[in-house]
């Protein structure tokens, strides 16, 4: 179905009917066709005559597109619910909430103050958010890399396969069921508790640096990891439920490995913070 439709309604809150009719005429939606694309325009005056008053005008709509479209959005103050399958989505500046699912090749989004929720995203993934939380499920980076950045908010990822770089400050990072592959993975935190569950690796490692907070790793017993752990003077390191062979054992440095030690896992915690490594059994 190659048909494009946009069904919408205007919501107007005014004190009298004449203002409602005036505002209704000032807000419009229009689809324009070009040789290379279709464009949806939502127009309203700036500044709006209802600004600074109790009156409000908003548009709520549903845009239906053919599968595998490439979508570019320039709508800073709209909440977005995008359900694919679409090839790519790009929205580089938003103050609205975003729920995005079923993207097959590329996702580039940036937001602030409102949460971002992702589900079933593949390919190149670049997400930046501040003062809000990011939640993601089923990310597959293939030959690309997921780049995720947050400030003053949490990053929670379930089921990620591939390589990724995650930066976060003044929030939490929690990753469940990570399969490491590609060029390796990295997490950089500041005032950011980090917890990662590693269930498999295709010769790809993980490097974590963190300041002021703990780092916890749960790793499948059958992953042949080589751990390089460093803490500051007051930090502690604990390795449990994992048969490791020590190489270097010092008060603030521990190097050890399991199996053939092929997968590098490097963790550095500066200032205050501890490192916890726990072996787990994974049903594959």
C-alpha cells in the first residue's frame, strides 16, 4: 500500500466561540508532493495570538506511510509515536516524548526533557538525550555502532547485539543481555552507577571508565574473558562465582582471566567506587 494519509484533529481551548474560529483558521496541516519526497507541514503563527493566555491550540494526528520509508522530522515540540517497518528515522532536535520501533537501517534522534523509548532498531544508531531517561529493547548494530549519550537521566538497554559506545553522567546505566561483537564496546560514566550483563561475545571486548560510582559486571561463565580491573585507593574489587586464574593481584589492581582469556574486559574506576564481577549461567 503506497497510500499516504494524515488524519488529525485540532484541539482548541478558548473562552468564546469567535476566538475558537479565529484560531482554527490560523492552524493548518498540509501534505505536499515533490519529485523526491512527500512533506507534511503543520503551520501556526509565531508568535501565536493565544500565547501568554489560558487559551491553547494543539494538533493530534496519525500519519500513515508505506513500509520502508525514510523519515526526516523537524518538529521540536511534538510527542512522536513512530511504528515501522521504516528504513530510517531522523529527528535531531526535540522537546517531546519519542516512542520509536521497527527501524531497519538508521536511527538518529536527539531530545531533551522528555523520555525516549526505542524497540527493535537495527543498523546505525545515534541517540542523544538530556534531563530525561532512555529505554531501549532489541538493538542490533550489525556492521555499524550504537552511540548513546545522556546527561541527568538513566540509560536502560535490554537485548543489544553488536558494538556500542555509551556516555552518561548523573544517571544510571543498566544493560541486560549484551552480545558483544564488531570493534568492541565502551561505556564512560561520571557519577553514574553502571551495571552490565554480558551473555556472549564474538571476539569483542568491553572497556568501562567511571568516576565516583560502582561498576557491576555479570558475565556468562563460558565467555573466555581477560579482566583488567583498576580502582582508586579506597576502592574494592570483588570477583564471585567465576573460576579465574590470577595474573596480577594488588590492592587497587587485579588482572585475571577465564578460559583462554581472549575477550578483554577493562574497568577503571577513579575517585570513589568499587568493581563487582559475577559469573552467571546462560541458557543458549
